[in-house]
C-alpha cells in the first residue's frame, strides 16, 4: 500500500481476510464496504461508477469478486490518479483467472494470498524454516508426543476451527463451511448444472490427498466425464480450496506434462472431508501419512509467502518411481528436497528419493531433509539429515547455535 495503487488480498473464505482489512481500514481511517452485504452488493452491481465514487479517494472493498465490473471502474480511477494505497481489495475466488481482469489491472495492482494460520503463528514463533534450509541444516527438538503432532494436523489453521477445542464442534464447522462455500461461491464463478457433484468430488480429492492427479481414475470413481471433472477441479482451485502441487524436473519443459499432486488448502478441512478423526489418525499410519505430507506442504506454502528467500514449491518423481514430497527451488536454481515420514525413526533407505533428486539436480542440490515424528536431528551423510517436523515452526535459529 506504500507504493502500489491497488492491493488485492486473495484466499479461501474464513482465513481472516476481512478481519485483517477491517483492522487496516480502521488504522488508516478509510472507508470499508463488503459485498457480502446484500444492500451493498445491490448498489455496487446497479451502478459500479456511482458506488465507487461514493466511497471517496481511498477505500477497502471486501469480496470484490462478487461484482467484477468494479475492477474496470477501479482501473479508470487509478489511471486518473495513481497515488499509492488507494484501493485495498479482497477476494475469496481468484478473479485474476479472468483475462479481462488480469489485463485491466496489470502494473497497477499487487497480489497477496492469505492462507489459514501457520503453526508458527499459532505458536507465536518466527517461521523461517524456508530461509534456513538454503543456508544451513535446521535443527529442532521434537514434539512431546505423537498426539501433539496429530492434534496440529487435524486442527488445521482456519481461525474459527482452531478456536473450537471440541472435535465434534470443529467437524461441524468444517461441514458447514464446505456446504456454504460450495453452494454459494461456486455459483459466483461458474454456472454448474449438477452442483451436487462438486462436494462429492471435493470429498474424493480429500481422500486422495498426496496422490498424483489422475483424471481417468477420478472420472471412474465419480462417474463424472473427464472434461467436466477438469472444469470442476479448476473451480475448486479458483476458490482456493484445491491447490495441486506441480512436479519438478531438471528439464523445465517436462514439468508441464508431469502429473501434479493432490493437496487441499488445509489439513483440518482435508481430514474432516476424508472422515479421518483424531483417533483414527493416531491409530492408522496409512491415514495419517498423507495428511502429514499435506500439512508440511501447506506450511511451506505459507512460509514462502513471507520468506526472504524467493522460491517455488514442487514435488519430485523420477522415471524409476523414486519420490520426494516437496522440492524448494530458489530463483537461482538451487534445490532443497524435503521428504515426510509419519514415523518416529528414519532409515537410510528413506533417503532414496532425495539421492535421486540430488543426482538429477547436480551441483544445484543444496541439501535433503527427511522430516519425521522424532525427537532429534540426525545427520546421515553429507547434505542429508533427519529432522523433527517441529523444525517447521521452531524459533529462527538452530537450537544448537
């Protein structure tokens, strides 16, 4: 807001966007309007020009995707007056996927994505794991118990869900959340004839968490045609509910043809939709493993948004089937591989995927880490180590430093 005319804050509903922008509006002394209010929505849709003019020179508009025409009016206003910090907008669907929107505000707007709380935010510590792994091997002490880790994963990061300590009340919130978002917001971004198919697909994606996207398999399981299935999945992605993880390859041209992995925006939501309770996650490693992998991927995504080290996140799968759950690639091409194990011990064989990644990445490979449910950091060989999952939200320097 200090140097850009328009700031757009995107992200899933109930992640905290409105709370954040209302606080900013109050601190800055500027007007605030939400298009979730039926009267405000009607006024904005009927006369976008008059509505924007009535808000003054600086304003916050919440859920702007509900009247996309406002963005054209904002563009005209900004072209007349390019003063920084004029408009702060939020959206619960990615309106930048609309070509006319991305073109109209190019060079005038900065985008930010607000995801649910990170574990560092919930623990009141500084998340800098992403920065640390490019400069040193991180160290941390493990959780006091497996139950504590399971609780973090099943709870997720949505503020309202985190506040509910009763598991059944949390599950009720997730159920209502999905019902509300998929019944209302889907209609805002697409005209779907069989709306009931979308929640069914979403539940299936939750149960396939951590698996490769296979349209043929998903189509067979849902009896939804592949062309329709792809459209539905793109809608879920636009609503920030489904976030596929692209594949890494040393040849950049191959990345586009490799299958992404299935991940949803939050593991609390994933567990609720897949029917994985706290008790089941504790007792069934096959249920907890994919959730823990997705939990790590989501934590990395959150930290990347504020890390000093600019990087992108991928997964890795070699032609021989060797895998790495998360690959961080910096802008200068350096690679850090992260494998996730839902066990309290790590063997040399658990580094097979990381060794394959190191071979493919060559001298760009910085280090490989197996995050596990253990109590200490252990070095296996040069540039390879097992590190407790809690290193993700540990304080900003090595515990041994």
